[in-house]
C-alpha cells in the first residue's frame, strides 16, 4: 500500500484551509481534513510553493492549526452507472435519502455514501464481441433502466483503441462485477465494470463532432416556443426577481419539454424552495408514461445554508451526469437554479483567497467560469453515428431584478436565449411572466418569421400607446391608436399568457401553437373600425373571452370546433363593417 500524502493545516479562514505539504499536490485534488474520527472532504483550489489552499465541503468548526490533511491523488469525480435516475443527491453526489436514514433529521459532518447501490442486480445484454476495437464511450453492453436502455460504455478515461478480450454473457450482475476485459496496443490489460468515475470539472469529449443546434426544443410554453425558442442542445437563461415564477416555469418546462432525461441542480437556493422542489417534483406527471416525472429525472440539491463550496460542486456534478446520459444518445435537459448563488459562492471564496476583485467584488474570472459551464451544452454526433444533446437552462436571481448586474450580463454573453422575467408582469398575474419586449432568442421559431414580426410590432406599438396613455390619458389618444393597444393586450392575454395548472392550457403542442398563432395573426392583421373607444373595448373583451375558452378546449375536439366557428363569425362580422 502506497504511503498516504499528508499535510499540516497552517491557517483556517471559514471554509478555506491553508495547508503546508512536502510532497506534490495537484490542482482540484481531493483531500480530507482529519478532525478526530471525522474526515472532512475538501478540494485543492490553489497551489503556491509548498502551500495549498483548500475549500472544504463541510463546516470547519473545530479544525485548528497543526491538524492533519490527507491528500488522495484523485480529482473531484462523479460516479457514473445504472441507478442514477430517480435519485436525489447533494453536491458531492451523496444520496440524500440514505444519508437521512443514517444521520436522521440533522445531517452529520464527514458522512459520505456511495452514490449507486452496489447490491442491485441489473439484466446485462452484451453488445461488443471479443476482438472488437473500442474507443472511450463505445458501447460494451446494455441494461434496462426505467423506460430507457442504459448503455455500459468503455470508460471515458481510456485513451486510444482497446481490443476486447472477453465480454460477460447475458445475465444479472451487480455494478462492480467485471463486464469486459480489454487490452491496448501497449499490452496494458484493464477490466470494465458497469460503473466509472469522471472528474466533474472536465468536459466529456468522447464524441465524433459537435453540431450546430437547429431543431427547436418544444417546451409547450407558447411564449417560449413561438417568440423566444430554445434549441435542442442550446442554452438559455431565465433571470428574474424573487416571486416572479421561476420555479413554476422550471417545473412546466421540465414536465413538458421534449427531453429524455431531466436534471435539476438546485444550487444554493433557500431551504424552503429546495423543499418545495423535493415535495412537488415527484408528483409531476410525465406526459410520456403517465407516471411520475422522477422516473426519468435526477435532482442535485444544495441549499444556501450548506457550505458555499458545495454550491460549485453541485453545478459541475449535474452537468457531468448530463454528459453521461448524452453519451447514450439521449436528449438531456439540465436546469440550474440558481447560478447567481453559485456566483456568490465564487465571490466568497475569491475574497478569502484575497484575489483582486472585479465588478461588485465578483472574481475577475466570473465570466470564464460561467461560459465554461454553458459551453458544456451542445448537440453531438457520437462515435456510432447516433445523436445526443444537452440543453442547459440557468436561472439567475439578480438583486432587485436588476439585469445590469455582473452575473446576468456574463450569462447573456454566452447563452442563446434570454427569457427575462418581469416583476411588473408577475404582479399583474400575467404568467409566464416573461417580458415580451426585453427577452430575445437567437434560435429559429416554430412559426413563420413574417407573422412573428407582425406580432412583435403589435406588442411594441401597443406598449408605446400604453406609455402615452399613462401621460395624457385614454382621452388623449385616437381611436386608431387605442385599437392598436387593444390588439396588443389581446395577443398578450390569449397567447402569451398560459395557465400552467390547467390540463389543456398548461401544455400546448407544436401543431396547436402554429394553428392558434395563425388565428391570432388574422385578428392582428384585420382592419377594424369602431365608432368610439368603448365599443372597441367591448368587442375585444368579448373576443378575448372567446379565444380564452378556445385555449381551454381540447384541440380539434367538438367543443373546440364549435368555439372556433363562433370566433370566426365574430371576426368576419366586424371585418365586414370595416
């Protein structure tokens, strides 16, 4: 057994330790601070001469100068294998349910559990054959995991080509059983099990090529898919103040988005919000199966009351799990809530490291860290020709809803879509509270661009008339301008707003969105004449109610067709009088 590398604590500053050592130490290496019988997990974040700075993922109460630190020579890794789905982990991939069974209501320091159950037997089917030459990420066999086929792959850390010596026959095996033996051209033999480890801060690049995201990720939220679409394999952010509906929107996207696997990273959120996620998420119904959405989800949670270092770990652990499932040819949706709390953790650790601060005391490397995280999204072609993707959506919680603060601005530089939540819209109960004028997307919409321009122009002109009426009053505007304002309000109420809690209106299919948008555009492009503003207001109120009833009727049902005829009659009647 090799000698354990040890160091001695020279300083304690909150969750940061300064450790003196005599051997070699690697950046991002895992170490353990020894406190009696406890071993507190930590990570090397800076090396200077014979001193290293470590961030501890636990409370450092009781540690003092002179205490021992043991280095492991291993980087901070995630354990990857069958059994990840349905799990709730902390930032270090400890299963929280088993942790609670062991520790009770109050989690203890220095307790670390295996992420995967080593006793469960999996029904293995071989794919590779003796003599095959495999590369990292190539498939050795498969096991069923819920509704998916979980592929056992050659570990991502295996460089170059490996010739298969033997593969286990079909049957039931545990995750640590030998599934295959392989050898490289240098004669090195290795065994492959169902489980592998990968450093969380290193992107998985075992694919043939990275593709340009083009296809829209249908979320079934009308304002997103039509006005501010998200591409499959793209990135987006949802900044917004507290109470603007970020969590509800996140649940809706998780439930209805066309993704195979959903990963939620609750990063540094308040404990009450994390509890809300843990309570409500398992009760969300999966439209695919009619069962719980948790069957194809993983939750990584780290509350604001936990040590700051674990916030960063939770984000990287989540994206590593996403890359693992992407390598199986699946489409993964990763939602991080909130990256602002992650940035706050970076600021706190940067302050303790006495680094030169940037804007608002955030570290100078804030932008590069945020960019590095979002760059791990993408659409890729794997070695076998199949396509996998990771779509990353990050919530941002700017103080006071100020989108000019550094975290929001750094995020906007790298994402493909900006879904800005508005305090004004949430206070007016207009949900989803995505601001239709401030938000934007670089991706292609599901509707015709000319029709989309008509809708945007209506919203812009309607907003201008509304601002004018706040100054001069309704009587100070012309009837024509007032009709433009009423059209913009009509578009807002019948299309941009959506009742997440309604079985029909809560999720709008692509086909229905395209169809309904055409009907709305017909109204916007129809010239109307009214004798006065009151008659215009009454007409659009009636029309709005008719369209709202249409939204609540199942698509192409008898009720839908009946309501549609009534709407068309109402429009044609007024249009003929124009």
